[in-house]
C-alpha cells in the first residue's frame, strides 16, 4: 500500500515470562535504558505497554478462568495515547504482572503498526536489528524509532556502500532513539 494506514498488519503471538517483565519494570523504575534485540521484541514490549495502559483504564476484558486475553489491534494505541499520555512504562507493564508469580507466562497477540511521524516509543531506548527491506513494515518501525526517515535512507545507503548484508541473515546494527545515549557514551 502507498499509505501504511491501508496496510493490514499481520498479528504476531507473544509470550513473556513474568519474571523477565518484573526485571524490565525494575530497570525502568531505576532509570536504566532498555536495549532490545529485534523488531518482534520491540513490538512485543511496546504492545505490552499499550495493553497495560488499557488495563489501567479498565478497557481490557476481565479474566476468564484465570486467563486474561491480551490482544492489541493495529491502531488501538491511538485513542489511548490521546486519552492519557502520562502512563509510565513501569506502571503499564507493572499492571500486567501485578499479582502474578515470576514463573508464570503472559501471552497474547499484537497487530501494532509502528509508523514514522505518528508513533512515539514508550519503552525501548536502543534497538539491535538487522537491515530490513526498504518497503517493509519493519523499515517503518526502524524509521519511526530513529525519528526522521532521511536518517534511515542515509544509514542504509552507507551500509550498502560498505557491503553490509541485508534481511534476516544479514548484518546487525545498533540504533538509539534520538536524544538517548548508550551507557558508555554518558559521562
């Protein structure tokens, strides 16, 4: 599609241990930057933020037989971002694991569509990923993460000139959100 809003985003299933989410919440509460490997992990954590925001606003269906159905639609985040932009990542993720044991798993499905010029990342500070096809939703996610599409074009052009490999078995790169420094860069 020429307009990303017209592209039906596929759903991905996710499963995350409560113990791992608890460690992420602890890191967020202590102000530590979060480095994530892969676009699927990125979509999962960003989706969990919005699912936690839904839970805090009373918009998730109640548990049924001890199981809460976690599902995020393609653009479900938009009304949530307008309605209450102040929910912290630690609060949203913490709400999802409240009362659960560390050895439990939460899971669900997400169709979250992350596009430039509209999506603002809530959880992720740094992203390790491979170089994606230029016309993919993964490239839209990376473009949104970096803030300006022109940066992405320049980065990919440089990678091509240097002979980097693209797609799933290609070279990896480390991206940081604009204004966020790696711990080694802080002084």
